[in-house]
């Protein structure tokens, strides 16, 4: 059995797929006025940048220090601001914002860009920085011809910016006893084309958002809506940068992959590319190398003509592939981002490349790495910025807004309720009746939580609590356990609760919170959720398939458990996953893994007369979960 992660096999699309059908989303088709707005903003940024950059600083440094802020300003203006008013106000207002790095942008939008909007901007700036290589490398000085999205040719001539006669903030620090070196900088035509494509993308996103009247979140990826002219312009930029940065054969593959993958991050608005994208781009680069090497050996074509003949069609087909499969690719990139964030890099590499010779070998490895497998921290789904620099979801206000938005989506709630009805849910040991809507779910929860049985359990003494836990542990030890002694995942009320002589009551707000958390838990456990992707990444591979376990029998332990104590409410979601050798048939699984995803809600007590009221207390760890992965219980049978 070979270890390995999410690998590309039958679901990898060939880059020679037919182009997608025209988009039906008319809101993404820019009008002449909207195109003019995007062009105006792009030209404002390009002109200001080239007028204020430091000619004595390298191009990449100027991009970071001088281009980042105006690009951020324009990004916010297009996504959230009054675009028409900005255009009518001329360039003076924009330049004032460009000149003040600490300016407060009042556009009615969130305090920071969303995580994916920030990812798009970072990828765009990275591509701009790669437009020129370091000055100590040889370079071509001939003019370039590029076409913008409207099909107009732009002649890009190699000119070296001259320092201003009047020292500016950017150039005043360049004085030295020696003559400072003037570095090459990006040309106005090339920068304008890059900015124009970027601003048009943002304008399409804004048009779709305006069309929905703000009822939906930003549709971050709109590559599927881009016209053929935009695709040709993107391909042309990659080709020109490639020609300017590569002079030897050994640099071809690496440079081409880097340029294409950075362009991919921008159009998909993701932070990390998935394995499928990496494999596809690697195949594209290899195919180009093969065609070019054959043509060069036969003295049939020059490097420039080879690029036009062979690379341009490959890039066009690649962008068509992105247009066709953008949804699945974004999903896989987001999964890869999650996996990189929650799994230790070295241990992930070890599991993905390990070769297991037997079930006993797997059990030994899992025993050795038990500390890692038992404590995989999963961030809350509503904390957008938990993996990146952009926040957008750290405060309690953001958390409440995200949960309310989710629970207000009728389609999501309906699906989550269907998933819940397939689960066995227990609340302090009592089975929760199936619910068909959210009020009914909250009603059933409230009935159990305020029942005499639960009130009695909350007032039990410490001794009776521990005895009850030990009895339940003996009954359940065979359900969710490994060969190295997994403790029960549901030690009811264990752990030092103080005696209570007053009656306890669960606040109606806590009942609502638990009902909403149940919906989110169901939406993330119906197909295994995060647990499935982690198990598949660590123990899946080319030769094996990870499949959620399906059993006709009914286990005694609930698949979702809610355990309410005086100081906390614990929600545990249990799942099983079978690992089969490929192809999957009627054979028995090679091994089974059990997972438990645990979320703890901290409670606070308030006394109302003779009643102790339990309410949720939000902390910095609210919403965080812990995933534990253990192999099933196996006994060694000796003859």
C-alpha cells in the first residue's frame, strides 16, 4: 500500500479541451462606459507610477514600494467605491490617494479586502515584478508589440526613465558620491495593458455584484466571463515576459511554469495552486520544450517564431481549460490551502511519500505519530483571513454575520437539514428527533436541554459524574478505538465540575447557537468534510482510494454528539473512512480510520434568582475545532 495525497488521475482535464460555451452571465459583459472607467483607472495608476518611481531602484523594488499602494486604492475603488464619481473627479483626487500611503479610503466597503481579493492583487503584483529580470542579466532591447483587450496594438519601446530635475520623495535619497546606477523599469504600454486587464476583471466583479443588489458575496473568479481578446492579451503578456527572461535551455521549463502559475493565481483569485494545476502546467511546459527542441534541432525556426507557433496555442488552450473548469479548480486550490495550513509540512511530506507494507506497519506509524494525528487544529470556516494576510473574519461581529448569512440561505439550510436527518444525534445521551426546519430543530434541542434529566445531570456531584463516565467508557470502547488504546471520545461531564444545589437552565440564545452549529456541522460532515480531505491527503494515493464508510447497521454511539456541562458545550462529529485498493470492487477495505472533530463552546453562568442561566461566552478560540484521526481497532490473530 502506497501513501500519497490528492493526486491527478482520471479527473485531470487535458489542456486541449474544447473552449467553453459563451457565458450566460450578461452582467459580466462590460459596456462601453464600464470599459472606459477601467481604462481610465488603469491609465491613472500607470502614469502616476512611472512619474514617481525611483529610477535608481530595481524594478521589483519599485513595484513593491510604489505600485502596491495605488493598485490597492484602485482595487477598493472599483469593488466598493463610486466609480462614476471617481472618474468625474479627474486624476487629482486619485493622485492624492496615491500619494498618501496612510490615507483612509471611505468607500463603504469592509475594512480590508476579502482574502481572495487580496490574493488576486498579490498575484498581479508578483506578475508585474516578474515583467523584468535583474539588470545584471542579458536582455533584449528591441521594441515589443502587444495588443490590449480592445484589440489595439501598443508599441512598447525600450526607454530608460530619466531622473526628474526637481528631486522628489522617491529620488531625493539617491544622492551619492558615486554616480548611481539607473535601473531598467517597465514600459508604460506594458504596465497599462497589465493594469487594464486587472481593472476590467474587477469591473466585471463589481457589475455582477451590482446586478445582485448586494444579496450575494463577491464572485471572486470571473475567468469564465472573459472574452477571447482578454485571453489573447494574457497569453501575449506571458509570451513577452518569457522571451525577455529566458536565454538558455535549462531556464525554459522553470520560468514558463512560474509565469503561468502566477497568472493562474490571479485569474482564479486563489493563494495556492492545487496539484492538478501544477501537473497540467508541468505537462504544458514539457510539451512546449519537446516541440521547440525538435524544431531547433532541425533548424526550422528561431526562438521567437517557435514561441508564436507552439507556445501561443498551448496558452490559449490552457486558459480555455481554466474557463471550463474554474469551479472545481478553485475548490481544489482552497482544499490545498486548508491542508497546508493545518498539517505540519514535514509530517505531511512523510505520510504522502510513505510506503506501508501491512496493516501492522500503518498501526505502528500511527502510534508513533499519535500526538500529531490526535491534535489537528481546524480554523473556523468564517475566518477568511486565518490562512493569509487579509483578515475579513476575525471579530465576533464578522463571525455572527457569516453564520447568519449561512443560515439565511434557504438552499444550504435545506441540504443541511437533510444531512442532519441521516445522522444519529445525541444531546447529553438523549437522541435528538429529526427536524424539518430550523425552528423545529431549536425546539427539539430546547426540550432536551431543559429536560429534568439534563438539569439533574448538571447538578450531579463530581463522584457520580466520574462513575457515570467510566460506565459509558466501558460500553463504548469498541466503537471508536484504535489498537493503541483510544479513550472514549464522549466522556460525559468528565472533569471536575463543581457541585450545584440550584437549578440550571439553558438560555434560549444558547439553544439557537447550538442549532446553528449543528447545521454547519452537518454541512461539513455529510461527505466527511475537512476530516475526509485530511485522511485522503495523508493516507490516499495512486494505488488506493479513500471512501466514506457506509454501514447498514446502527452504531450505539451517535455520529454527532452534543455534551453540555456547566462551563462548556462540546460538539463532536464522528466519521469512518475505508481505504480500498484500486480499482474499488466488492473486496474488503485494507484498513479503516475513525475521525472525531471536536468543537468546544465556552459557557458563562448568570444567576437569576434560584436559577443558573447558561449562555455562550465568545473567546478567541470560538469556532476552532480539533480533528483526531485513529485507525480502527484491530486484533492480532495467531495460529
